[in-house]
C-alpha cells in the first residue's frame, strides 16, 4: 500500500505492506532508529513517538493508519543543534545509562508536558506516567529529576 507520512515536519511517501508497524516503517524505511524496539507488544514504551502531540506506542500502530497524522520522533525533538530542554535535563540529571529506553521516555514526557506543564508538581501523577515505560538501569530517580527540571524550564522557571 502507498502511504504518505508526515514525520518531523517532512513528508515521506512509502510503499508498505498493510501489516507494517509504524515503528518498523520509521526504523527500516526512514532510517529513524532513535525509535527503539523492545518488547514489540506495547508494554515497555521504548518505541513511543508523538502522533498529533499524543504519546503512542509505535509498535502497536500500523503505518497505513498514520496518513494525515503529524508524527514526531526523538530525532525531531531537538531544534537543529539546540537540544530540547528534556534532552538537556536527562543529561544534567544522569537520567540515562544504557540509553535504550531514553527515546521513549523523552517522547512520553514531551507529550505529557505539552498537555500538563505543571506535571512535575504532582509527584503521584508523574510517577504514574513514568511507570508506563520500563527502564532496567536507572531506578527512575534521575528520570523524575530530569522531568521536573525540564518542566520548570519549559514553564520559564530556570531555578533548577
């Protein structure tokens, strides 16, 4: 099937099998390997991308379903050479170790903070959100700190 995907602000025309997941199309057809595949069952969250601003597990979405959608991957998070505040916060707070789950967390938080700029002020809500993605290396403490740092920066409060 022919599909036209808008990914990180660019239009791509692809010929894909109807069963091709969005994750596979992004990785194998567009070379956007920042979207990592872990469980391929929607459990781990490492393949999270934004679809029209909402965090979605790309391993569970079909590429052919995404025509007309605005898809944003971790490669589209930075503004040229300027890192997104989430990327800066993850580095500053040592919120990554092996880095495998990091793209999924970045995209999950980018979508959540766009909807809830004060998400970091509700620790229980933040913990619930972060629990939806799996990390085996960090213990989540650095990820929580990075989320709070980025949220404050995005709100214009640079006291972190």
